C-alpha cells in the first residue's frame, strides 16, 4: 500500500505545520497588555476609535465576539467570576434582569453618566452602564404602498386592520432580540396582549426565526413578499450606508408610532485581573469619540445626549417622539409566560 | 485459528480503543458531564436541576409537541433524502454515467452551503410556485433534501457498485437482470441504513434552516434547547431536553444498526466489490436520469447562489469577489480572505482528527479476526456502543456542546480564544460522518480472507494493509470528504467557541448577513460560492489521492 504513504506523509506535515501556526499566533509575551471586550458577533468598533483608545490606555483591544446577545450572555453567565474578558458590552434591557441575576459584573459608575438621559439609566445597582440605544419599529416599503395607493398603517392597532392582512413579517420574540422588544412593547401598551396577538395572527402575520430572515428573505425591499417588517428606526440610514453609493434615499420608512426603546449596556466583568483598565475602557465607551462613532458602526443612537449624530441619521433615522419604554423588571418577570403565550397563539 | 493470532489481534484493537476513548472522552463526554454537573447548581437566578424540574419539563405538553414535530420533520427529511438519494446512488454506481466523478463532486457541494443560503433558495423556489413561506414544514424538508441527498448518494454508491458474484450467480441461474440486481440492493441495506441515520440525525439537530423556514411553526428539540439555554438561561431545562434528544438519536442508531443485509447474510463477503469489473455497460436512460436528478438537486441552490454573487442591486458585477480580497469583517476585523484560508486549514486538521478518532472507534468496536466490524453475536453491544458514541455528536445540540466545551476548557486549561478549541469542536461534529462511512465498509470485509492471510503467516500489519485497507479506503475517503465539508461549514457549536481572531468563513458569513445592505449580502454570497467551490475541489482532491488504484482484489 505504498500508494498511501505519500498522502499520509503530506497530511502529517500539513498537520504539523498547522500546529505551529496555531500555536504561534497567540499574543506575544511582550508589548502592551490586552484588554478583552466580550460582546456579540455583530458588534463593531470603529477602527480609528479603536486605535486612539488603544493609544490612550496603552493597551491592545481584542473582541471576544461569538453568537448573538443571548448566546453571549449565556456564555458570560457560565463563566461568571472567571470571565473570558475584562468588559462586556451588548446586554440590552430585555436581558438585563438575567445578567444582574447571574452576578457576572462589578459595580462601576463612570463620571460621564451625567450626560446620559435618565430614561436610559435603568440599573440602580450601578453595574450596567447604558452606552447606546435604538428603536425597534415597524418599517414599511414606501414604494410598495405608493404603488397600491394604500396609506401606511399609523400604529400597532392598525396592523390588525384587514387592509393590512398578510403584509407584516416579525422576527420571533422566542429567538430574536428585536422580536422580544416588539413583544414587550405589545405587553407594555395593549390592554389585552393575548387578544392582540390572536388578532395579529388572524391577520396573517408571518413569523420567522431571526431579523436576518425577516429583512432579507421576506421583506419586499429585499425581494420578499411582505412590505411591513419589525426592524429598527436606523434601518433606513443603514440601507443607504451599506448600498455604498447605489442608493441616495432609503426605500424603507419608519412607522414612528410603533417604536419601542432598546437600550444596550456595558459593564466591568467580575473577576477581571485588570479592573483599573477595564473601568477606563467603560469610561472610553461613554467618551465623546466612541459615542460619536456608534451610529455608523452599529446603527444605534449614542447614549449621551450631548453627542451629535451623523448627517445620515439626521436625515433618515427618526427619533420617535414618544417611544414605548420597556421596563426590564416587567420583562424579567413576564418573559417565560409571554413567550409561552406567544408560541401558543402563533404555532 | 491459533491462540497467537488472537493475541496479536488484540493489540491494534486495544490501541484503537485507547485513541477513541481519549478523543471521545475529551471532545464529547467531559464537556457534557461538565454541563450536567453545572446545571445542578442555581444559574442566573434560576433554580438548580431537581427531580421535580425534570418531571415538570417531561410532563410539559410543549415538550411532547416539540418531540412530535422533531420526529415528524426528521422522519420526512430522511424519507425524502433516501427516496431520491438511493436511486441516484444506483445511477452513479451502475449507470455508466459519463462525467460521473464531476457529478459526484457536485453532489457533495450543497453540504457546505450556509443554511441561510439554502433557506433563501427554498424560499425562492416556493416563490416561483406561488407558495412562498406557506408550508413551513415542507420548506424545511425540502431544504434538508437539498443538503443531504448528495450525502446519501455518495455514501451508498460504493456499496452498489460492481456486479458481485452473487448477482452474477443469480443471473446465471436465469434470474432477470432486475431480479439479479435486487440481490445487490438487498445486501446494501446496512449502508443505506447508515446513511439514513446520518440524515435523520442531521435533520434532528438542524438549526439554521429550521429557524429560517420554520419560524415558530416548526419548533424542534434543537431549537427548543437553544431557546432554553440562550434565551431563558434555563440550563436544567436545556439539559433535560438535550438528554431527550440524545435518546432520540440513540434509538435511531439502534434501529439502523439492526439493519442487516436482507438476503443470504452468510455470503455477504461474496458481494465484495470486484474492482475493475463493472456491470454490463448500460449508458442511456439511467445515465441521463442520474444527471437530471443530480443537477436538479444541486443546480437549483448553486445556480441561484452564483447568480446572486454576481449581482449587486440591479447590476451585474464582480465586485463581490473583489471585495473578498480587500474587505474585512464588518468594522475592520480580520480579512475575509484570511477567514477563508483559516477555514480550510482548520477543516483539514479537524478532518484528520475526525478520521483518526472515528476509525479508531470503529476498529475498537470490532476488529478483523474478531468477526470484523460486525462482531460475533455476543460482542455486538460493544461495536454498537463505540459507533453510537462516536455518532452521538450529530445528535447533540450545538448549544449544549458549545456551552459544554466552554465549561470544560474554560478553566484549566483555559483554551478559550485559541484555535485549538475551534478545531476540536469542528472535529467532534465531523466525527460521525467518518464513523457512518467507515463502519459499514469494515463490516463488508470478508473474515475468511483475514483468517486465510493469518494462516498464511501474514503479520497483523500486513493483514491490515493488504486485506482491510483496500476494502475500507474508498468509504473512508468519502467519509473524510464529508467530514471535511462538515468541519468547513460548521457554525453551530463553533459559534460558541470561536472568537474574532479565529473567525472561520461561515462565521464571517453569518456576520455579514446580519448587517443590512446589498454590499455585505453580496460579499456573503460570494464567500459562500468560494466556500462551496473549495469544498468541491477539496473533496475531489481527497478522492484522487485517497482512492486506491483499482486493481483486482484477487
């Protein structure tokens, strides 16, 4: 079986070579200390901001990003006390209660917290620092409605109108975080949430697993079959930004009366061996430079009220006048029951 | 057979058992035990695992619904894949198909496609039929067919090859060609069962397409476990359901392992592949049908994919491919080209590990001389045990495996953030593909040839290389090809352990798809095309390199 020797030897050398590569690419023993940020996989730091923060703190920043926000929290909770990094960012107001119960954070209140509006400062224990927020809203395909001379549904109740039958797609609250914010908004504002969901179903709402599926597969703007989608107030500027010049105007319009607020927090992970640096990094996250970069990096609003928004946001991302405020405690208490109810109604 | 022959046979088997035990112990058992133990303590404000909790989860009507949906979905997926895949395998093996190699390679390509891409193809197809998103279960089954028909065809084809003496004998005895061919088909039942169990387990643990196409209408155990572990932070609930899912997998494996050749079991050795001697040449309708079915399965998703990769907005462009060289992960992370290179490197290493541990597990369960892969009746349990254990990762929830890995390798040693943990997770997930390909092939080795070689004084090593390897190598190559494809495309468990610096191409792809805008979607699709093409090339290379030169096996 000499025919096998050659390939086997070749494979063995590939393995050996690869082993060397795999071992060799760890951080070097010299150089600046590494500060690790635990987050979800779509979180982005503006490269220029990263460079200047690294310079100021004398560190190298490394993202430990894997999975979505829920997976991130599950992992962090499992490693509470011996964390995978120094700072965590991306816990939102629907996950907040779980994060606090999991005892994975150290208290820290940055000085710049004063510049953050009260409605974002939801954690009294001082462990979770609000760093950004966004609005989960129903977005509409402007052209689709114009072509049919159908007026846009003004608010959540209109989604039950037979005229809008079969037009809405929602990412499931069971598996997606904008979906959960949407469900929390229904519970916060509708007198009889269960009846609302039942009528939504009767009006032929489509439920899909994730925001990606809703936006890319079912939304008419991406070639799908539903002209109404539960997404974000920042989706229109994102459309323009990511078209890289192909679009000068978004094709989506935000139905502002349907918006609910999602707040994202950062915190110092309990058990970090660099607590001083970790706190300074949280300071940086609330610093003007980091805050100003957030809209175009992550398509969220800066937490600080005194930071200007980019033009794209000014033009296309409405700041709803009166978004539904989600009470983290209500979510924490209600979540299991809400989800069970949603599934019972929608299955 | 002398005592000394038996004694020397034990050594390789013991070595194999050691390798398999270490591999499976580290990669599968330790992580699962660690997670089970952790769930006996309170977690994130929830109560610890208790007997009451277990009964509560099991008695929950939702659990029954989810279990029923899982069985229904996976059952249909398996039935459809076998119904298309086995005839396709027949065509490949017997139809004198021109360009057979090319078709075989094409068939292994959909296996690595990202689930979101396959989901998009199915939705498109539904849209063409005017039924977009209308029948979630049908859509999920269709997606699984796209994924796995090629797997069935390729795993089963080697077992249908050649005429075999029995078939020739049947023809000489005046049976019609069809009746004679039936003999071969009946003898291939264990291999069909092995491929069926692979499809079944892949369907049970399928996550991306179920989420994308099923929405809340098709909630399977895998989805429910993920929801409990990552949405509700209900570790005990996730642990109970993961055990239930493992039970479903074990039952499926046990059923598949009971499958025996339907006729003349004692003479199964006679249906050895008579290499170099094909059945009577019969190009024509079979060949045409094979290509048509093969292309229909592969061309639909791949064609849509290639077209998508060449478009941005309403324009035709190559920009998506150009971007692969220059663009990075969103926000200036590591480059996409690097993620591709890394993916292939990781997958090669993971495949080698899976091949070694998987083969070891098969051999540990039953070695030549001891009744071969399929041991004597009294020893049956051992072979089944090793193989089931090595196939178990396929029935294990990715969320549970990922979190288990995190617990097991998060303290001492702390491997979080290293390439090792990513490769390890890939290897564990790829392992079952090797086992289910190599196992049935080893069962088909004729024990009498082994004994004859022993009596003639051939050393153990010689007997292995001369008797066993030539028989098992083609199956091992097919298994390695799919193991490679699995490792290459794996996102489930890997997404729990991979960090930016080691982001593989499928992770980069998922990341791109979670950003709005046509540019990132276009890049994602181009990345998928390169990944699929790479998998095709890699499988071809493995085929060329690994398949022993055809020479008469006496």
